[in-house]
C-alpha cells in the first residue's frame, strides 16, 4: 500500500483521483479548502505551510506519490492574481515542501496538472509564466492583475504553461532524489470546473467553440485523465521523467501538430 497526497481532493479531477487510489487500497491524504483530511487555503503562504506540516504529520514522514490538482478556472469577477497563487504557487510550493517526504520513499512520483490551453489558447503572456518559474509570486501576481478585462482568461493558460515548463526543466533535479516528475495536459474534461466556464457569460461561447473543435467529437471524461495519472504514478511508468502528456481528444495535435518535435541546435 502506498501513501498518496492529493490537493483539490474534494471535487472534480482531484476527487476522481482520490476515489481511484482509495479503491486500489492505497492510503490517500486529501488536501482542500474543506471536506478534506487537511483543510488549508493553498493560495496563501500560511495555508501552504500549514498543509505541509499536517501532511508531514499524517504521512509519518513518507509519501509515495503527490498529485497537486487543486486549481481555479478563469471566471467573471475572479482576480487573475488568485489563479497565480492557487494554480501555480499552490502546486509548486507544496511540491517543494513535501519533497523530503517523497525522497524518503526511495522511489516516488509526482504528476502536475497542466492544460492543453497552453498550446491551443492564443494570447497569454509568456512573461507571466516566466515570473512564476522564477519563483516571484509577487511579480507574477502584479503582471496578472495588470492585464485587461480578460486577465483571468489569459492568466489560466500562463499558470498551466509554467507548470509544464517546471516539470520539464526540473525533472532532472527531482529524479536525483528518486522522485519522478511529469505533467498531464487535459483538454475539455466534463468536470464542475468546465461546467462553470460554460455557465460564465464571459467565456461560455468560446468554450462551446473549443469543445466543437475537438477531433474526438466530445468532452473527455474524468476517468480518462485518471487512467493516465494512475499509469504515470505507477512502476509501469518508471522510465517516464520530465514529460508532458496530452489527454485532449486530439486537439493539440490538430492545431499544433507540426510545431514539435523540431531539430535541436545546442547553444
């Protein structure tokens, strides 16, 4: 039996993951704002510190897996900076905090929740993702809130791009401690988060158009992403390190199929 910590465990994708690993006989420690083993606001430094301390206590100092899936979608009236603090720093600061617990297991796995919006939604600002990757939460929040009226819409893919880049660029450091770091990029998945978007007058039409463009002809199901994450966290994926896996019904391939791989010219 493994011990797996999951943030965002009370709803959506996090709840589906918690159910899967619990059904498999693993011990799951859920983290969320409410209705979880660890209740904390991961959008704040104090909440993250409290969550790490409680996870250390509940896990007995060892984690076999960590799935930071807590996240917010863009929406009317939602401050873009809140997405920065929850989606990116709520995941990465938590990962950094529990990395000693993951290293203590000898071999462990982490899967970050990116998104196919990183490659299929135009207009997001690379400097926001760069500020996230630099670890400068204050600057990233400033950039996010300085955007126009669609700031939250543009902030979401920027935070998810930063997560993907983090997995790609930091995986070599983590594997040195036996921690396999990868990321998944779901597309339009039928969850409460996407339903909130379809009910939001600011982005509803765009989301409907987005769904209509999916080659698979439908929204994804949470269990389809769960299957991928289950694989990546298991020993079956023991040689998967630093990769980004799309689960989006073929949309990234349809829109960006020729963009990569590309020939590499070392600096």
